[in-house]
């Protein structure tokens, strides 16, 4: 199910209108606006609908999870605990990964990128 994509100008108008409705005492004069288009990051479902539960999958020793909603975070924890148990793993007092493991690079933050502000 494809969603209509707003233009950047239409998205900014919608954001301004909603903020004006929700926070009528705040003045937004002189505020600069920009948009960032993102796709939802969630598991694919039949028919392209939003998932109705948290997503947890175990594949080749890797557990991938996505709560789909912050309210599902406790559900994700329970599902991950089950996946860990099903894999026959037991928690330990280990302090974390070895100190010599490399740290992954951080992505550039959207607001640090050059944008066209209006």
C-alpha cells in the first residue's frame, strides 16, 4: 500500500500548522524549517500493513529485534529472553565485548548535513 508523498513545502506547512494548533502560545516567527524524508524501519508484513506486535527473529546465532513502537519495548525484552533461552544460552557476569573489538563508525546526523532551509 503506497502512501502519498508530500513535497517538502507541503510537509513544512503541515508541521507549522500542527505546531500552531498544539502550542498556540509559542511564536515561530523567524524559525527556519527543513524536512528529512525517511522510510519506516520495521519488519515487512503481508499486505504492507504496520506490524501489530514487536519483531524478534533469530538467525544463525544473531537475534534481530525491532519494537515497532516504544510501548512494545517490554514485549521485545520478553521475546529476546525467550530467543536467548531457546538458543540454550545463559546470561553471565561478563562485562561486555572484549576491549579490543573495534567500535563501528557513527552515521552523520541528519541535522549536520547541508539542507535547504526555508
